[in-house]
C-alpha cells in the first residue's frame, strides 16, 4: 500500500493533521470519493453540492453527507472523536477496552462499546488467497473450565476435552504473508474443508497438527506435525506462526477485554486479524486503509439482538 498525503505516528502528529471537525470531514470526503462524489441512493445520479457539507441526489431528491451509508451514519458523535477512536484502536497492538476509550474521549461506556463494534465492522477487510506454505489450526475461546459453573465443568469432564462450551475459531496464515480467521461451528471436515478450498490456492502446502479434518484435501499438499507425540517441527514444516497469533489473540482477550461473548467472537477475531495483516503498515497508512472499508451500516439493535 502506498503512503497517503497525510502522515502521523503520534497523538501530537494526529492532532496537527486533524485539528478540527472540518479537517476530518474533508479527509473522509477525499478518502471515500477522491473528488468525485457519488450518491449512496443512486450511483448514476448527478450530485449537487449544498451548504454545510451536504449534497443532493438529483434522481431521488434526497440529501446526504459523507457519513451517509457508512459506519459513522446517524451518530451525534463528532467525527473528530470517531477519528481519535480509530487511531487509538488500530494502533494499540491488543486493542482498547470500551471503559478506557470512554475515559479517553469523555463519553459513556455504552457509546464507546458501540463505537468499537462499528470500527470492528470496518476491520473486516477481504484479503487475497493464501499460497505457498500455509499453516492452519483451530483455537477455542471461552475461558478455563475450572472457572466455570459446575454444570459446565461436568460437561467438559464427561466429554474428556476442554473444548466443550467454547467457541472454535479457525485460522490460516501464509508464511510471511496474510492471515484469515473465522468462527466455525466445529473443528471437522464439514466445516473446515470449504474454508480451505476457498482461501488456499491450488498447489499450496497446508501444514497442520495431526487432526483428521485436514487430511486428503484435493488440490492441496498436506504436511502434519504430531503435537500429541511431542513433534513440533519437521524440517521447515511447523505451525509456529498460527500458534503465535492465537497466543497474541488470547492475551488480548484476557488482558484487555477479559471476556467476550460467543456472538461477538468473530468480530474480535477480525480485529486482531487486520492488525496482523497491517503489521508492516505505518500508523497513518493503517488508519486510511481502514477508512476505505467504512461503507456499511451496523445498527445498535442489530448488534444487541
């Protein structure tokens, strides 16, 4: 990704680039439309420029602004606070809690929680297929069984696995490349094979542990390391990169968010995935990269349903 016209690497720089609300509106306008305003109601319509940063769609007669049809729509929060939230949220390696963001922006914790989930919605950026050597593995999110209610502890003990009552999250990472993750119903062939076929280029080598769900996938070479036998690497075949990401993901949950619901687990996974995939970006480049994906709505009722 090429550097944008803006550049900042600290809060001091950030405030110099965005000193007021109009500066934020102008930058969002440039990022979204690049000088060619398009009506969100009719992309083919002529657009009239009106006062107070508004526009009018000729074909529909509707008015709109740069926030219409984006994660910023229908909010009374100044765009400056949205930009500050995006800056700290995207630049902090393990994220930021809604309580801390509420204190930083002088808003309510409820508003901060909603802001963060809208930003996570923009974090879900599609990536290209993975190729070469691709490591794959599942992790399970849900806390230690020893800390759970006796009924859930008994269920886990009866099934002989700590994965009971936890949310499985599947991930694949290309060596020195991009990562894809997502919540799955179960770590089995039915749920994992379609994702592998979708995201892994034909002819690539898939490296996994000894789980049977990864065996005999057409078009993909397969190598496994037997973790259950104490084998963690064989020549250059290992799962150290995906295991390292899961470790960072879980430390972020434990250290920053403390606990997350099953419903929102995928959103948190996408949050950490984008940080991994933009780890070589500058702070300002990552900021603009996320802004290019801010089109779309996430309503509070949908989030809490």
